[in-house]
């Protein structure tokens, strides 16, 4: 896996985190509301990957 390094100011990081958290909420709501098992599986898998990115990012940003 290749690496990508990026430096952000606190104000820039705030926008990135807010955007990712909004996407997480939207994906979770779609999974809850959908009756299509294929859609739930696809979005659910993407949601897991998003959370694997978002959770450590939030922890690091808070500390």
C-alpha cells in the first residue's frame, strides 16, 4: 500500500473531519433505511472502511 502524507492547519482539518463525519452519518442512515440487501452490503462495506479511517483521525486530532 502506498502512503500519502498531508499537513493541514487545524481549521482545514476541522473541515475534513466534518465532511467525513457527515458522510458517515449519511451512509449509516442509508443502511438503516434501505430494503435492498445489495445496497446495504455495498454501503456497509464502505462505511466500515470510512470508520477505519475516521476513528484514528479523530483520536489524533483531539490529542
